C-alpha cells in the first residue's frame, strides 16, 4: 500500500475527471482556466507534473463528435438537400457546443486515469 492510499480514500477516476477534481483527494480543482492545469492540488498538495494527456483528449473529441456531426450532416443532405449556408448555420455551432465541454471532460478523465493506474511512475523514475 503506497502513501496515497493510506491517507486518502480511493477516488473514482471518471467522476473526478468529469468534475475536474484532483485524482487523489477528489476535492481540489484540477484546472486553472479552461484546460490548463493548476501546478498542484490546493487541498492535498498533489503535484500535477505527472499529468501528460498530450493530444489524447483532442483526438477522442474529433473522432466522437466528428462521427456524430458528419453523420447528421450527411443525413440532412441526403434527405432534404439544403443549401450550403444551412449546413454552416447548423453544424459549426453544434461542433463548438459539443467539443468545448467534451474536451475538458476527457482531459480530466485521462489525467485521473493516469493517476489511478500509476501510468506516470515510470516516466517520473526516468527523470530522477
């Protein structure tokens, strides 16, 4: 049992990541702004230097939201054949409305999963 488990009860990573909370204590805020991370948790002091979600959240957002929006756009085009301006009027706002919150949620979830699965321990050992 490591020191984190002795002092903090286990935190469900999907819930903590979705809410943008610390993956160790589940209380402190993870983000400082929209998707930039705070340097550390203000409640338990966990240093967020281990967190490296890279482009993973953006790739998932593009794949998931892209599949939904392209499918809907194709359906609309085949069924009704609207002018191009209707597509712009519908799909650009929908993409923004769906992508912006999803990007933050997925970044929080990926960081919480990194912490709960101890994915960064090898990388931190290499830096020492």
